[in-house]
């Protein structure tokens, strides 16, 4: 889909969604993920947790870039999915994902069968733009969820739209990621509310902020 979008801009007046559901990596995408494995293997400190979007292209990217050398826990997390723009952002159900990735490194048992945004609950394959307010709220939930994790070092394999919004700070624009680019952030949690419990972080006003820096406290790789 990335290659299709390089030829046909999604915001062009005559753009037509090719209706490619839950797209897989192209040969060029696979080569990029394999090349990223060298950088991912040198992360110091090493990730204590790998969080992966359930979209197939993200699972494939993590498989090629991290799993050859990473032996820690993995969470397949729907909050890390891409905003639904096209059919390529509509995911696959649990059974199909288990059949596609039978090796056992990914656990799909707790994944809802329909975990992506859908405009029509009676037709999970219906394609429609995920509303901006719903998308932003989900990314905020993901950011707060990351803040409650006990690990100090987390690697996230996700998507351009998700990571761009995740790294946004107020009116300041989020980061622009290249394909298979790995960047490092520190997650800062404001404590103005006077409490730092998990429950308060998830529900109260303070919003965690991502600050890019050299130490590998949060690494993000997307497809």
C-alpha cells in the first residue's frame, strides 16, 4: 500500500482506494525491515517489552526486525493500530492472524475478533475514515497505557499516523517517520495532579509527553 500511495496521493481529487485489506509487506518493505534488524539488535539498553500493532504489516516488520534477536515478552496491542484511512487499515480476525503467524511468538487469544475501527458494526469490512476525535482519544489512551507499564525500556512497532499523533505535543506537530526508521523517545509523565497511580494516569488530566533523545527508552519502528 505504501508503494501504491507513492504513485497515487491519498489526498488527490481522483484518488481511489484499491481496497487492499490488511496489506502485507512488499519485497522492498521486507528488505527495509530486515535492514532495520541490525539497528534494533544494537539498542542499549535492550527493550524489556515489545509492543506490536495487530495489523499484518506491523507483525511482519516486528518478525523481521526484532524476533531474530529479541527474546523478551511481546504484546499485540490494538491501541497501537493505524488510524483507518483505507481498506489496508482494516485488520484481520484472530483465526486468520493465528494461521498467518503460527510460530507462537505472538499471542492472539486476548485480541477481540474485530479490533479495528468500523463505520458499520454489522459489517466489519466496511471502510470509512476513523473520526479524528476517536483516533486522538485512542492515541491518548495508548500514551497513558505506556506510562503505566512497569518496564523502563519499550519498543513499539506501529504506523506513521499513530506515531505522528503519539509524538505530538499540544499544538506542536508530531514527528515525521520514514519507512522502517527507528527513533528513541523518553516518556515524561506530568505529576501536577499530586498522584502518580496507574488509575490516575489513565483517567486524569495530565498527559504524558514524548521527548526525543539518544538513550533508547522508547524505540518506534513502523510500517
